C-alpha cells in the first residue's frame, strides 16, 4: 500500500541524510492542511478534526492498483482500505499532532470518522483525533508538523483553522512556520553534525493557540 511505501522511503531518507552530512533534510511529501478544534456543549475541548490534501505526485502513486467502477473516479468505499492503512501507519508518528493544555502534554485516542476523498486529482484524508480526556484548558497549544521533516505541512490560505462550538470567550491564534531559511540551515547543520535530526521539523511547526479565560 502507498503508506507502507511512504514509511519505507522515510527510513531510507533518514539513512541517506545521516550519511550525506549536514543540511540534507527536506520534504518528500507535501500536505495542504485544514484543522478544526471541536468543543462539546459544556465548553470542553473534545478533539481535533483534520483534512490533509496530499500533493498530486503522492496522490497518483497512492491510487495505483485500486480498482474502481468508473475510470478516474474513486468513491469513499473504494478508498476505504487505503484510508485505513493511512491512519494505522500514521499512529507511529503521533499523527503529527502535538497538544499541550495549560503546559501539560495531552494524548489522543485512535482516529475516528476517517475517510479519503478524491477531488481535483488529489487525495484528501479526513479524520478526527479525540482527546483521551475532554478538558477545559485556559491555555491550549496544538502543533502540526513532522519531526523528521519528511512531510511538509502547509495550512490552507483560506480558513486554515476553525474553532467549532467553542465558548464565546475563547480566542484563537494561528502561526505559520517562519521562512527563516538561513537559521534553519544553521540549526540543521548543528543537528546533523551532532548526530541528532530527530526533531529537525519542529522549526517548521504550524502552531495553534487558544486562550479561554
């Protein structure tokens, strides 16, 4: 399946990067993302809903070998096995979603309501990450990124992040990664020379912060 190919290429890329030396980390898969923070009627945060659109090259590769009733069209049912493989494979990487509530690291449950959608020659993976424990944090921070920077997450230009049914007092801010190419290269060189590229992608994190007084 495509995601297994992705994981295999990820391992190969890591080995090559270490062998080649400094500043060799760069993305091989590009994702355009949208996210929603979901709140319950009592004002507690219950989870995060993601929609990740893969680049056309990866989408084309992922669709190879999938049989369809109509050529060039893919239904949710026909894409269901691939969607399952996607979410199961992403678990190893924490779904590239990292949350802190009032400074404490929070964990997510298994994804629910996941499916793949094919539109405009691209695949979009939809899924919800429920929090293990719904909460009402005063300060919430959610980051989306790949620590190895094998995947480049770029949030959509329009409506990248939404609060769904959040209390009226909650205020959300969204920060895209800074371009900072020179600083990234310098830090990357230090990390690789020191033998540590495990969190290189953190400097390219998309950051969502929500304050609920």
